[in-house]
C-alpha cells in the first residue's frame, strides 16, 4: 500500500472516530454515576445543528463550539431532571429525547435557515492538521483527562461510588443527586465536543447516522473505562473509514460494505454479553431514605 494512502487512512480514521469517542466518554461519565444514557444520539443531533448555527450567528467556530456545549448541557438537563429528580424510566426518557431532538433540529432549521432538512454552509471552521479537522486530535488528551478525573480525583471517586452503591455514598455524606446530575451534564458537554468533529460545516438531517448508539456499544466494549471506550471507538471509526475509502474496490455490493460499522457493533455487543459488568447501580433510580 502506498504510504500516502496509509497516512490518509490513519488520520482520517481518527477524525471519523472522534465523534464516537467523545460521545462514548460522555456515556462513561453518565453511567459511572448510575444513569443509563441512550439519549446520546439526540444530544448529538441538537449539538450538531447548534454548532453550525452558533458559528454563523457569532462569526466564530469557537463560539459555535461554546453554544453547542451549552445546547448539550440543556439537553442533558432534560434527561437528568426526568430520570434523577422524577425517577422516570431511564430508557424511556432516552428514547423520548432522541425523538424530541429530531423535531427540535428540523424545526429550528426551518425557522432559521428556511430549510427543514439542512442548514446553510458554515464558513467558520477549525484549522486543519495533516488534512483533517484539528479538533479531532483533542480526543487523545481529553480521554487521558477523563481517566485522571475518574480514577485520580475525589470527584471521580465520589461519582463511581454513587454509581456502585448510592446508599453507602449517601451515608458518607455524598450528595447522590448532585453527582448524578454532574455525570449526565458531562455527557452533554462531551456531545458538544462530538459535534465539533462530526461535520461542523453544515447540519443535515440524519447526519449522526446512529453514532450515539455506536458510542454506547464502544462504552460497553471498553468496559465503562474512558481509555477502553475511546479505543473501542477507534475500532468503529476505522471500520467506517475503511468502508468509505475502499467501498468501490471491494467486489461485493456497496450496501453490504456500508453495513460494516453497524454489523461490527452488533457482533461486539453479542460477544460482550455476560462479560461486561456495568456499575452496580447503573439504571437504578435512587430515592433518599429508601431501604
């Protein structure tokens, strides 16, 4: 293989992996606190729209990123209030938010850009590095920082304790609700970062392509560990990159090649069945004073 093709494959794969990796990191924080978050897809839909709108409205891709992060926090608060404060079933809440997000993005696109299924082009972009969006490289230090926060800080210890045994955490004086809110909000922030690497030049309806769900698969494959989740995201991202670069060169129908990342996600989840252990209190609502 020509070296230039290999180099392009390596860097393009990182760019394709970054949106999944950021969302997977968000899932790790949320589920380490004990809140199942299948609303990542919805978070990504909204933040992907808002980063384009924010960049155009304020004339800066960095302001676009800031507004996308704010939108991610707002969406995450909806999930947090529903599941933590009102103890709504976390799966039901996530599904509802995913559906709501589609409507929100299409409605805003119609009102702002007069087009329901796509936005205007965003001329404000992140600098490129070796031919790709330079923000994609941020996944590496942010993954390391996430590991440090979770396993080397008091905040991380409290967050993990709440996800494993909220009753014991409450007994020790840890605010279970506050920590769970923090975990879910961080997932919204990460989805704002995800939007910065997905396609910040334009919003198109359906552009997330199920990456929020693939991020959940990456989190499970990575065993709820930030570094493991990002490494698993690289697996899915490079599979998608392989599909894009070599689709026309593989002597099978293109539709089968396009299925590769999703089939891989199913295979990974099936292979991890019974082997990956989530936090003990993951998905279980907590009410202070319960036995």
